[in-house]
């Protein structure tokens, strides 16, 4: 019986040394350690031995079984390591210090236009302010001369929240806070010149030129002897810088409770060249921003004496400005989330 153990031990050693495949190795495991394996057969043959022989022989067989299992596990680890080394050696060589070739991303066209407008106004001495999208009824309406019973409330459908707050329907909601923030500077001879871009929300039907989510940039300037001429100058300067050419604009009377007098500033439709299309509702003109001289009540609510100071305000439609600059015919494309469509826009400064 001892001779059988020696023979099996030598067989296992030879086979393990010559095995280079995990499949063949598993076959060796089954051939010796399986239910019908050689080592298992030795244990079954112990019934013919005496008690003394059975005790010593059983210990030897169990030791053989444990050694074999250990050697097979070691061989498995060895073959797996060699497999990994083969995969690594077969991989193409490359220099890890070489900069990766990454596809260049792109900003959203509205982001590009907003940043451009911010840079233009900052060059003219304006500060860029930020304001929350969730505001109070006071900020969005009452502070800008739209009291609770004012009929102007019927001109727009507002998204009200359960807690009484609302999604701002106009960037004018920040006017009161900005006026109060810089009121002391104004008394010290420093004019208020600020822009505050942001996203607005209105519950209205969508079409080629209207969306329920859009971007505006509110702007205001307050000082002594500010007039409509100042407003027109800053707006024409901004538009000529954005489009890199003179833009045809027109002012027409418009009613907005927070300005008096109020105007609608329209630009000639750059998509159709003023001939008329779906974007401009076939008028040749596209409404860009409401504007005008800040109403005395708004100045007064912001802690500023309207008898001493005057100012202008405008609500620039960044979404429509992006449409004009990039000749986007349908405003809904800007919120479509199509990366293929948006990837064509790049920052001209980069």
C-alpha cells in the first residue's frame, strides 16, 4: 500500500510540473481528489487492512490528500499569474507620460452668450450679481410695483410652491435686493451699475419662440440724471459687441409696472434678415427685452429717493439672444438635451 502512495505522489508531481492550462489542472484535481479519484480509492481500500495498518495508512493517505490539494491550489495561483503576465505583455506599448487625446466638450449656447454679455457689461463698469430661483411673492411682485390686486398679475402664469414661495417669473425679482445692497454707495457718489442673469419660469404654451423655462439678464443703472439715452447707449454697445456688427433696433412703447416710461426693445430678426419667419412670427422683428426708466415706487421701495436719483432697467432675453447669434430657429432645441446639436457650439475665446 505504501508503494501505491509513492507512485501516486510521483504521478501528481510530474503532471503538475507539465500542466500549463487551468482546464487540464482541473482534470488532475478530479482524477485524484474526486469521488472516483485515485486518492479517494485508497481510502476506500482501507477496509481490507487490520486496525493498526488502517490507522497508519489512513494518516498517510490523508496527508497525501492535503498535500495534493495544496499543490493544486498553488498551481492554480501560478497559472493565473502567468495568464495575467501574458495579457500584459500582449498589450500595445504606450508612453504613460503622453497627454491623453480627449474629445473637447462644449458649453451650452446660452452659457456662451451669458458669459459674453457679462464680460461686456463688466468692461463698462457693471457688477455681476447672483440671485436664487425660488423667491417670495414680495420680491417678484410687490417690491417691483405689482401689488396683490394689480391687474398685471394676470399677464403671466406663475409657478407657486406649497410653502407660498414661487419660481421667479422674471429676473426683476432681484431689483429690490440690489437697490438696498448698494443704496449707501449711491449716497457716497458711486452709481449703481449691476446685472443679474438667471433662469426664469412661466406656465405658458411653448412654440418656436416661447418656452416655459428661459434665461434672462436683468440690468440696472441708478444715479443722478440718468435718462433713456443712457439705456439706448448701453444696449446698442452690448448688441454690437455680441454680434460684432451694428444691429438694427427699435423701441416701442410697452407697459411694465416697474418702469415708467416703459419700452419694448426689438432687434431685426437675424435668422430671416427681417423678412419674416416662424421665430419672429413673420414680423421681421424679435422682442429682445422690456426696458425703461425705473418706476419711482420701485426706487422708493429699495430705499432710494426718486426725487434725487433716476435709473434705467432692462430684462435682456438671453435665450432669444442666443437664438439670434447662432441662428437657432426653434427655442425648444435649446432645452432638448441633444448633445449632437449642442456640441457644435464652442467658445470663440478658446
